[in-house]
C-alpha cells in the first residue's frame, strides 16, 4: 500500500505555523506562546467508529476550553474532523498531549494549528452569498467534470465551501442517478445567471456550469442557499407537455393521426413558426383526431411521482405550452393534478379543424415570460420561486437565457428523448435517493416501483485520498484533481466530500475508481501533486471491496439539533457525545446552524441495529434538562422536509403576556384571575371551567376600551417576527389558535402575517358595549385546538404529519401530540413531561433550527433580499 511521504517538520512549521506530531509528544516540548484566550485548531483523521468525539471532548472539558466551531464528515469508513478551540493561558501543551494520547488509542492522527487572532474569525464574511450547485447524472461522476465546474467557479472567484455525496445519491445504490451537491461562496455582485450560463463576451459565446455539465453527460441546477437545500413550498413549477410531461410531440401525434407527416415541415425558423405551419396542415381534418391522440397519450416515466411529490410539498403546478391543443392540456392537468393550464387552442368549425388558432389574439406572439409573471403575481409568489422544467431556456440565446435565469428560479432542463425519466428533476431540486425511494413506496405509480430499481456496482479498482489546507481558496479542486484528468478517461469518483471551518481551512476526501490504469501509480502521482500544491495529505490507500449493505445506515439515519445560547458549552457537548458513545451511535456529519456564535449545531447520526430510537430520544431529553440545552431528535427522512403548516398558541408563546391577565389588570380583578389562570395552565383545573370563571369577573367593563388598551401594549416574544417572516417566505401556512380572545388574536395575526386566527369571543351587550360575563360561540378548548389543527391541515391539503404545533400550556397538549412536530416552548412542567420536542431558549426563532433552517438562511429570507427586480424579458 503506498505510504504518504511526510514533509520535514520545519517545513510544516514554516508554512502553517502548526505543531508537528513529534513535537507534541516530546516530554520537554513547550507550546507556542499564547494569549489568555488563544485559538487552536485540531484536525484529526483515521478509521471511523463510535466514541471518538466523546474522548476528545472529555479532554477539552478537563482543560476548561471552549469549542467555537467544529466540523466532521465520513468518507468510506475514514473519519475527518476539526475542532476550533479557545484555550486558556498555558493550557495548550497539556491539552495537546492528552489529545495525542487519546488519538493513539483510537488509531487516529492529529494536526495542531494556531491561526492567530487575525486569521480566526466566526460567522459568514460580509457580503458573502452562498449558492448550491446540484449535479445529477445517470453516468459516473469524473474528475474531469469536477475540474471543469471548478474552472468556471475560479473564473468568478467563487470558493467551494462544502461537497456532499451521500450513499443514497449513488447510482450503484439507488439504481437511478449519481448526485453531488456543491455549496459555493460567491463574492458580492456575482449572479447565478453568470455562473450558470456564463458571462457575456464580445463574441456572444459563453461558458458556464450548464455547458460543462452537458459536456460530461450531466444535468445541473443552481440556486441561492436559502434553507433546507431545496426550493421552498411557496413555489410555482411550470412544465411543458411535448417531450416533457408526455413522451411525444403532441402536435406531431395529431398530424400522424390525421394521416399527415410532420417531418415534411422544414426545421428552419422559430418553434412558433413551425407549429403554425403544422396547424395549417390540419385544415379540413376531423377534430376527432385529437380525442384519439388523448386516448393513447403516454406520460413520461416519473411524471406522476414528480407531480405528486411537488404537490405534497405545497407547490403550485402549471402547464404552459405553445402546442395549441387545449383539450390535450386539460387532460394532462386532470391526470397529474395540475393547478393551471395556459395553452392556445385549435379553431374548429362544424367538427372540422380550420388550420388556425382559436381566439381574437391569434396574431399576438405567445409570450411565456409575461404569463409566468402573471401566474406568480396571482399566487403571491416571488419570481425567484418560479421553477421552469423543460428545455425552453436552453433554446434561448445566451443573453436571453441569462435574463431568464436571473428573473426566475432554478431552470431544470428536461427532454424525454434525452433523459427518459422525469424523476431526475426531483434530484435536481434537492431530493435525495432515499427520499425518492420513500415517495415511490407510498403510492403505486405505473411507471416503476421502488423495488424494481436495480443497483449495479460499477467495475474497477478503488483508492482514496484525504487532504487538508490551511486556507480556502478558489480553484483548489482543480489543483487536487488535475493529475487525474488528462488522458485518464477511465477515472471515476465513487465518493467525494468536503467540509470547511470558520477558521478558513478545508478538508476534502476522494474515493476514486479506475477501470484500466493501475491505482498504485495514479495514487503516487496524485500524492506528489497534492504536496507540490501545498496540500497536506491526511491519508491514502486502496479501498477494499464492500460486503455490507451501503444503504443500511441510511435507513437508521437521524438528526440531532442542539441549541444553547449564547453558546454551546464544552460540558454540553461532552455529555451529548458520551450518550452517543455509550449507545454506539455513529456521528456522521456536523453542521453549524448559527452564525456569530456556536449556539446551534446539527448532528447527523446513524443508529446501530438493536437500539430503540424512542429509548435513545428519552436519554437525550433527560440530558437536555440537566444541561439546560435544547436537544431535538428526528428521523432524517422525506417527512421532515414536507411540513407545510405551523400552528401557534398565542399567550406566552407568540406574545409574552396572558391576555386574560392583562384584561383583568385593567378591570381591577388581576389577583383573582391570575390564580385561576395558573391552575388552568398547569393542568390543575378544567380549562372550560377556568375560562368561565375568569370571563365572569370581567362583566360590566367596556369591551372596546379593554381590548384597545391590551392591543396597544402587546409584548411579542423575541424571535417571533423573524420566525414568522422566514416561514412565510418558505411557503408555510401559519395560524394562531388561542384559548384567549379573538380581538387580540386578530391583532397578532395582522402584526406577524399569519393566515388564520381562532380564539374565544366574549359576548358584548349590543346596547351598552359592555361585557356580559359570558363567551359567545364555541369555546376553544384543548380538544377544539386539536380539531382546528386538523381542519386547517385539511383545508390546506396536507396531512397532520406535515404540521408543526408550538405551545406552552396544558391546553396545548392535544394539539402538540397530534402534530408531526409538536414543540413545547418554554412550557409548563406538565407540558414538558409529555412533549418529545422542547425549546427553553427564550427566542422563538429557535424553531427554525429544528426544521433545518440555518441562521444565515433565515436572515437572508426574512430580509427579503431575493425579491424580483421586475425587469422585463422575452421568451
């Protein structure tokens, strides 16, 4: 097995100011001079197994250090991790020695680095934009493809932050496609259209990511990284019919049914002109030919699955076609559950086709861009959330394609003659292989069943390399992979991963597959090139043939969200990692969700066979109580991404007050009402009886004055406005269901932009305007809260599993338990006891972390900086 040549220790110090492993272990070694709160970066690599994080965190805790950042990923059984630590005065040498001893016990290697205060920084750089590039192919991913993509990014000074290549996104495992997602940091001013299509040139030509992908047999989408790695539910998805939703050109099929040959129409001119010529050929033919075509119309494989999945996410679906046969379009709409059809129609006179389009505007060009904007405006959807599926944009000039890409959302190329299965669009829009498999199993689709997909392991020998760099620079991927591109067409990438830290460094891992060349020679060549380019090679070697099920771990994959403000402590991390190690839970990936401080982390873990998820979840909840940290444990599956409705309690949830107490304060009966309220919220008194008693105490007071005073003095919970603004831009529907009173609930609804408001109504004497001491209409009891949650979900076309409920009182328990994600927010003890998910940080926007939305994404979404610029364009 080739070994990595080790650079001289003095070269390591000169280049990186790091500490060689030999220097760490020496008994008489001295640490570099540090300030009272110096920054130390620890990087480790070696075989992956449970317990590594626990051992390292124990050492950190023993030396009273604070973790300011961390990252980890696993590549084919090899672990790479990084901790950024704030070490105390004179504590670094002792910590380094203890970490080194722990590393030897776990067969790991370590590297230490003191970046200095000028290099260390937290958060996201000022003006930085983050984009996500999804690459999907039915062929193997190659070094040449990744080099080509990185060349385009380098041209615009874009830096790769992360690369993800999940096991379920490999064709050898899912039987369909290979998918790689690349998260990219873009300098201010860089446009997605420029990256996708290419920058304008004097010659008019352009080379962007889309062209590179096509040259290597792949498809590509790019979008700003707003949240959750996929478009939000408030989106409009627009399809064509011919060679998109249907396998054939529908107008050509009508011609053939009428005994005409569509191939006689010259290819010159625009599509519109060619279609007009074809329509004219139908003059005098029976209109019945259209119904005959409809009776044998075939949908593209995957069309039903795609439409079902997008509808379940809450997307609006539309057909926009210039084919000009509306009855065909309406048939497709009914069959696939579309929301809109915009299509010209053929003119019929006496049962015969006239050879013309129907209507008064037959001489006006069918302007798709205008129609897309009209549909978006009607639905209240941002132009950037209009997704185009088909080949329309690819047929435009480079300038028009740039304008379309900049005006609207992701453009997903599809033509059934080339790609065959529409399911590829789900992968390009952010779904993973296990998501698609789960969707197939839930409904019986005619095209292909989940179990019918055959995964085939490609032939060839494999070797892997892991590298590290102190900085994160444009073009690094090219510099690593360049030796494997020229004259090596048999090179493939089985797996690729990259992670970065806020200290500015990067770690990357590659698992290569080679068909003809000898892997040993290629490995030596790659190692030499990496060291020449200044990369530190962390490990390398040949990869043995796998004998285990690569998707077994995906079926037991969960996410653990950890939130503690102002910062997650080393003690909290140590306890959590101890729980993971005790239960042999493997930590696969760490993602930081917060920006300025390490206040929120998301751990992706694999549970071992035999460990009950419910039991493990209970252990984590017990730890959260002890530590004062919020911990949420969820299955990492498609359901997590399909939530569409959020329902809130109002009192002590969206607002910090109890409305009945505020009314009582103004009415002079505060003490009596507060005592009853406390009993009810703690579950010590029936809610209906408590409401009845409290309302009776308000009898005789002016309703308008009471509610006016309360509304004028509402105190909203910190984070409520940010949470609701972000959820609204993500397409969630929101409601407040309160055991309080409707005038205040309406005020809260208006202020936070909620869609629904339900609360109790106090009866008012019509002649005097005074409260009668009774309620009017049905009372919002705990059971009615649950029923209203189910009713709103039904109205919005989603299941209870797709709902989120947030509340604090005993009357919220039925609603919290019915929802797919029930969150007890700063709740009473009885509520916390029966709730699986709890938030005790006094910030309601913490809910966003539980649904996978990072702070950076939330800030971008809530600021509304992705709004359409309103520019005109032609298509």
